[in-house]
């Protein structure tokens, strides 16, 4: 029994150390500006870690480092989907893909349609549309920030998670003990 308790203690100590250094990466792209944040599972920032940006063909096109708060910002006009990678040393690594920029033709067509609509609107309708666009933009930024914070909180490891894992282990041991006792009783 002591062997199992020692094993459990060693398992618990080393597993929490491993999980404490899990690296998380959150990335957001708005037009040509890419912002991101990298942090460990305990919520501490990934300071001065390398950030590498790869295009859809796997070619590295940019790199930077996180600041003291684990945040970074890049400006890229690359059109295709990008892969952002954070390397925090000792094999700790996380990556995330971000969507491509809208093509220039699509953007130009959209601008032409907006101009045509604005020319046909009365002044009140133009003001109303401008206010709605501003509110939508502000709400989108707020939504993005809230989602990043929620993801950050979801990646944290709490004491209840560790205790729950230990409970599962004890449950499995209990089932094994019952099965062993049944074999002894039947033989």
C-alpha cells in the first residue's frame, strides 16, 4: 500500500509541474494588424518568448518576441492563412492559425457598394448607418477581448481539477481491488 501512495505522490507532484508549464497562445487579426498573448497554464505571462509567423506554405515570414506581459503585435499584409507559433524554451510550444485577409478586389467592390449606398441615403440615414457601423466595430472589439479572457480562464488548472483527477484514480483502484477480492473469494 505504501508503494502505491508513494507512486501517487510522485505522480501528483510531477504532473502538476508539467501542466504548470503548458503554453497557451491567443491571436487576433484585424486587417493587417496581428495581436496576441502567450501565457502559461497558471496564468503567468510568457515573457520574452519567440513568436514566429509562417505563411500557408510553411515559410517563416516574420518573427518577434513577447513583452513583459506576454503580449505581442505585428503588422503584416500577407493575404493567405498564417500560422503563429510561440516557443517558450525547453520544448514548450503552442501554435494557432489565423484567417487570410480579404482580397483587394473584394475590398474594392465592397467600398464601391458602400459609396453608392451612401450617395443614395438621406442625411439621417447616413448618420444612422455610421452610428451602427461604429457600434458594431466597438462591440466586435469588446467581443474579441471577452473571448480572449474567457479562453485564458478556461486554460487555467484549478485545485478542483487536480482533486477530481485523484478521485478518478482512487475510483479505478477501488474497482481493481473489488475485482481482485472476487477472484480470491471464487478460488
